[in-house]
């Protein structure tokens, strides 16, 4: 029996590529542009080792699992469908269309709780616009989560802001903080929930198929846990948490 192609559920930013500033000493000519801003300017790059990883992953089927919305995912040089976007707020089918069953499920869950638009002013009205930018991520007419970023790249200041705003969150809301990204997610939204839903059909039809997850952040642990195996960049937030104080990692 021929083995099935491995299924690779991959976070994107800081896993398969990152901003130029995070690429270390690699010269520009050795970097591969992977994502672009609205104006077409490059925003993310894969280093030579990451390029090797991408070539290796080409032997499987890569499915993005990303915080990027559909519009922002469209500016990444990677397979676009199927995909899980907006931290699980949208599932794209193999045809590139939103999964309507999943969308309706999220709409029902959202209607029973605090909408992001109601919470947004409480978190952002007093922020200095020179220091922070912020917005609500939406998809298909449904508000999903709130994002705050530092205009100055002040990650320590963003971490302090997260701690200060935590007490304003309704019950069940969670904070995702990683580098210059601060996100506030309602209880019904997560990559884990979307991946679990999506994998149900995969495992029903092909239970023997290998599923590998790739992720870098603390929040990615939720969907990595649903895979057979997990890959974590060793400079990533999640790996650093695992390695901190580990007795087998000794200089």
C-alpha cells in the first residue's frame, strides 16, 4: 500500500519566515521574500535553513494555520487552500471558499458572548496613537479578535500593556502576546478549535495519514497537540518556554 502524503499544519510568521530584522546576519541576497505589504514591499523572509525546510515540506501537503486574515494570507508565497486563517476564525476549503458550517458555528457562539466591538473601546481608547496602532480582525462580517501593536517596536512596553489590560477582559477571553503582537481573543476563537473541526473529516476518511504541526508561539501549542508530531523553531517563544531551566540543556 502506498503511503499517504503527510499533512503539515504550519503556522507561518516566525515559523516558516520572519521580518528582515529577525533574520540575523544572513545577507539580503541569501534571503527569499515570503510575504508582502499591501504596497508590494517585502515584509517577511525565509533564511537558507528555512528555505531548506520549505523544500522538504513540499513533499507533503502544507496547510497554513495562521493569525493572518484571508486578505493578508493572500500576500504570502505559500499554498492558499485549504487553510485556517484569523486564529481559527475562517477555514478555507480546498476550493478556496470559506467553510460555511464553521462560520455559522462561530456566529452562534459569538452571539452568546461579549462582541469584540463592545470591548474594543475599553482596551484602546486611552492608548497613545503615536505609540500604538490597533484594529479588530473580521471575516465574513464577523468580528473575531482585537490586535494591538507597538509603532516603536517596544516589546517590553507591549508586554506591560497586556498585563495592565488583562483585568478589563470578560471571563474566558485570552491574551496572545508574542514579540510585537498583542491579541485579545474571545473564548470561542482558537486555532485549536478550528484544527480539531477540520481534522475530523481528514481522520474519518484517512485515519492512517501522518499529521505534523509546526508552530512557534505559546498559543500554537493548542493545535500542535492535535497532531501526531510537532516541530518548533528552537529560537521560538514556545521552545524557549520548554527549554527554560531544563536540566538536560546545560551550556
